[in-house]
C-alpha cells in the first residue's frame, strides 16, 4: 500500500519485483496461462529454510490481502506459486 497505493494482483507483482531486484535474494519468472492462472517461479541459493519462510509469507500475504489461496511447492532452491485471479 505504501508504494503502490492499492491492493491488486498488479501491485503484488510490482512489490515482488522490487523485493527481488533490490534485495538480491531471488529472481523470478511469471507466466499467465489462459488469462486467469498465474505461475510464479522464484529461484534462490539460500536453502530450504528460506524457501519455507517465503512459502509462509506469500501464502499468508495473498490470503489476507487478496483473498487468494495459492498452491505453493518448494525445493531447496525454488518456490513455485500457482493461483487463479478471481
């Protein structure tokens, strides 16, 4: 809200871009399938604990701000986030 002045899918991706670009902790790719389904893949080299941490942050953030329940898969070096735009 502070930077983007609204709560939306676009501001979520804008915030994710800012986080990844300036923290240097991860890189991400986003694909939009059929205009409604989003698949976001984040790559990092910080280990499984960081993947678990980001899983929690992304899950709770999307649920509480956009009422979106994502499906999140994690590995040692990646987080794959899938959700539908309502």
